[in-house]
C-alpha cells in the first residue's frame, strides 16, 4: 500500500506537465513509442486493429479445445490420469466389491481394520477407474459430471475448506455479473460516445476512457461507478463471510499450543501447573512435542520397503520364479547388465533393506523421548477455561509507562519457565506439519531470512516477462516474429509468454514458502497466498502498465531525478488504448489456456512421470502409482484467482470490455476447481485465516481501480480538478478504513476487553455432555508415535509426497487386486 501511495505522489508531482485545455490531451506518438520501448524494446507488443482481441480469442479458444481433448486422452491412456484420486473408506469398500479377484475374507478383514470415523486415503489410478456412481465414464462424460457434483458431496470428500473456497468463487462470479452489466451496458457506451481518438468503429481505443475529452462531465460517471464497485465488492464479501460458518472440532476449541516450555519439563508438571494456578481448571491431556522428522522419514522408507517385499513375495508364491531387479535408480528402465549395475534377487534385497530400516527406526524411536522441542498441546475440559488462560497469557496490563503480561503462577512456574511461554489456540491435528516443528526459533528465522533474501534478489532483477522477452530480443530470438508482422503472432505470442512466465515465476515464490518449513499447512498456504499475490500484481499489472520492466527500474524511477522527470509520460503509459487491449488478451489467455493447464496439472504429471522413471522395480512403480495425489493448494489458487480478478477490476472502468472476459475466466476456473477438488486432490484441513485473508485481498481490486482513475484524472486535468479531488478523498477514506480494520484485527489479543467468556456458576464454563473419548484426546500426537507396535505391523502409513497428507493410513487390500492386473506384465520387462 505504501508503494501505491508513492505512485500517487509521483502522479501529483507530475501535475505541472499535464495536458489541459484545447489540446484535449491527445496521446502523441512520443509517449506511445516510449512506453512500448520501455516495456519490451521490440515490435512484439505494438498496437494492432482492435488490439488483436478477436484473433487472440479465436486462437486461445482453439488451444482450449485441443487441451481438453489431450486431457480426455490422458484420462484413458496415462494411468487414467485426472480421475478419482481419493475416496472415503466407505466408497473404497463399495468399489472393491466390483473386483472379483478380492475374495470375501480379505474384504471383511480390511473392513474390520477400518476405523469407524471417515478418513481419506489415496487410491491407485486403476482402482480409481471404477467410479461408484458411474458419473464420469466415457471419453468426455467427465464434462457433464462437473455440473452434477453437489456441495454436500464436495464437503464430504474434500472438507469444509473446499466449500468455503467454492462459495468465495461464486460470490466473485455474482459480483462480476453485476459489474459486467454496468461496465458494458453503461460505461462502454459512454466511452464510445467520445470523439477524441480515430473515428473508426473497429478501433479498440474508442472503447476506453482515453476517448473522452478532459473536460467532459461524463467523467464523473466513471468516478461514481468506481466507488459503486467498491461498495458492491464489500457487500459481496460480507455476504460470503456471513454464510461462512467455519466449524472446528470441539477438541480444537479446547486445546492450546504452548511454545517456550522448559526443555525437559514433564507432562504431569504442565497439568499440575494449570490446575493449581487456575481455580476449577481441569486438564484432560498434555502432550509434549518431540523431534520426529528423522523418525517419520525412516518410517516412510520402511513402509515402502515392506510393501515392495510383500509384492515380490506374493509374486514368487504365485509364479515360483525369483525376480531379479536392478537396485540403482531408474533400474526398472535399465535393459543391460554392466559393471556397477548388477541385478539382485528382489525378495532378498527388500528383506535386507527392510531389516536395515527397521533397525534404524528402532534406534531413532528410542531416542525420540530425549529430543523434546519445548512445545506442548494442552487440552482442557471446556472452552471457557481455554479462553480465560489464553487471555491471561496474551493480554497486556499497563501500569504507568510499562505494559507486560502477568499470567497466574504456581509452584511449577519457575520450573516450567512460564513467563517465556507463547500461548495460542492449537491448530487442527491434521493441519500440523509434525516434521517441521523441529525447525523453530533462531534457526527458522535464519532459514526464512536466507530464502527470502535469495528470492528478493532474484525477483528484483527478473520481475516481469517483459525483461525476459527483451533479453530474448537481444539474441534475435523474436526477430522472426517481427518479420512476420502478423497479428496472429504479434498479439498471441506476447500474451501467451506473459501467461507462461507469470505461471513460472510465482512457482519460485511458492517453493520458497514450502522450504521455509512452516509448522502448519494453513501458515504455508497463507504465506504462499500473500507472497504470490503481491508478486503477481507487480509483475502482471503495475509494472507493465507503467512501462517498467522490473523492480530495479521501478525503484530507480521512484528515487532517481532523471526518472522523476519522466513521471508524466510514465503515467500516460497506463492509458494508452492498446495497453488495455494487452490486458484483455492476458485475461483471455488465462481463461482458456490457464484453466485448461490447471485441468491437465502438467507439473504434477511431470513429477509423476519422473518418479516412475526413478523407480528401481515394478513394486516401487506400484508405490508411486498409489501416491500420486496431492493436497489442493488453496494459497496458490487464491493468489492466481485474485490476480486476474484485480486486473479485471482495475481496468473495468478505463477499459470496460475486459469484464466479460474476466467473468468467463471465473466461470471456467470455478468448474475446473470443482473437478480437480473432487477427483484429483487430497482433502486438506486449514483454518479460517486463509479464507479471511483472501477476502481482504479482494478489496484491493476496486481500490486499485480508484487509483487508476485518480492517475487518469491527474494526468489529464490536474490534481486540483473536482474529479481528481473527489476520487482522492474517496480513496484516502477507503485506505484508512481498510488499514484500521487490518491493524485492529491483528491487535485484538492486546486488549483484556476483547474476550467474551461465558461463565456458568462455579465451574467457570459449561460442562461437556460427556467426557471426550480417549482417541480424541490422543490426536495431538504425531502419527508415527501413536502406535507403539508400528515397527511390527504392516498396515502402512503413507509416505509424504511434496504436499501430500503425511499421516493418512493405507490399506494394501484396497489396492492389491486392481494393481495386479496392471503390474504383473511389467515385472519381467
């Protein structure tokens, strides 16, 4: 927001050179050439009749149809790619009834091992090919299946977060419908009524605000509509949040996460501290966290070795022939036996590997209790007591000039180091990255600092696709495009490159958040959302609009005198007629090519193929096929969607024809996400902060629209013009309200009066109807520590794959029969 305010200052300082009077601010060739040369320094992005929008629309739509056909083919030939990747246990058992090779005894045994509560598990591509309701059978039947998926089914399979995400999209679609009607029905005819630009019905410039004279009273309509769009956005988001009843498990509401505990404190001491310090306090459970990162890795590798050994043991019992494998990476693809790539008997190899990993696991399991992390999850009897303790540890009490926390003490306070505790509500157990808890304190901050410094240096000089394309021009890569001088290439090529690079560069931002090793999935998604959104807005909207190629040039423009002298011509770049056409073409490319690529999920498919190639045997390929599903990345999805929405809203007044294409993008995005969530991704459990953070980002879109109108009015008529002053006042009031909301929202724990605690008699809260079951109390323990006999059992825990769910169980019986028919032909290859 401070950078945008700096832009506002630059616009005001450039007021002395603005166009006024009879010249009507005609856009001369000099600023136009300057903007284009600053953007790319080639003819690739120069203007064409109607900005090349019809040509780009036709090309992108044809590409969209081709990609849909490719996806339909992949679903059939590439391991049924893109079909049902996860179902609940009830669904998987229902599917397994269709397999004749799974006998009834094995089915009953697997059903008895299944816990009563519904959990999610990955399925192989083969087992997923039999959809229980036959809804998407056929080459293109999946298209109609998208429309038949109900929200209740999505809630059951994908979780509550998926429903909130889709509800958010529907409210954005409703908002764009209203904005589209107003922009196309009213603003577009008003822009077209001007005569400032060439008198050609097919000129794109006539549809923009640049076609109106500076003294035209119709410009008040644009300012009024920009303010109306802001009110509509706020109203739409309020409706969304009022319907977003975020349900948390009762266990989560009664559990606190405590950091900073004395390293070798005991769980019994933590319980006694709270029960003695707080009257009528009942602690149901206290769980100290341990460093389980290495233990989880060993357990994952051991499970894979165990499954591989079982596969070859069953194969040898069936065929009575030992199988030889190459134990090197990609050994399954190696067809020749040379020195260093000798083959080994499969059962013997995996038996030794399993025994080795079991021994390492046993040693590490014995050492885990000696590696506490100084953290604990403490579960209380009721929510009121939890809130009271949270307030006690977080609310400041001011005495004179000093503000400090004064939590209640007990005889164990000094032993537990309670004055250094950080107390927050505990996340859901499924939301915790147990293996990341060991990365904390100074190490985490140092790791985060190094990663983000590297990220900043990289993006500082390589921010936009413009600088990449200009570098390509230096090597004459785009010269053939120049010589063609064909609108099919000169308009389609740059917008396609903008989409490609805007898809590539944020991936770096996403992986930076992943390597920061956040403790929760919510924290990781929230960081990804904010970083990706900020970066995309700079890369796609702000810098290209101003004719700047990177943050390096942007900061030089802000603080260098020579660049300051060019402030006026920089802001004229925003309102070039073909500049709006460029963003219309970008939204079209995002709608058709971007959504089709989301459906294909090419990065996941490439990773899947690489993992298949690296497998050493058919059994390991089988393991890869079982675990090809990943969690849906809400943070990256919100950032991408909000980036396009912000571009649409920003240009909805100055270039109203962009709104219908933005609506098209949101409709296709909604359908693609419904399909992917239901059929392709694992469910994930997050908290409500990521959804509320997305709502805050939505409000930034109409604010940027007001900024764009302020820039236009300042450049055309000066800062003291009535339209400029009105827009400026509305903008300042909006920013103050938004900042106050964000700031006070963050500081709510600093006031002792922000908490509403319901007190019921002497018990300081309500008594639960019944004591929670033992299983729910023990959920705040890493899965690898929950089963004391885990090294002796064969019921597996899934290995983590990137963003995969680490703690889910896998029932091999669910996969065995479907996989046999596919893999038995691979064994002897």
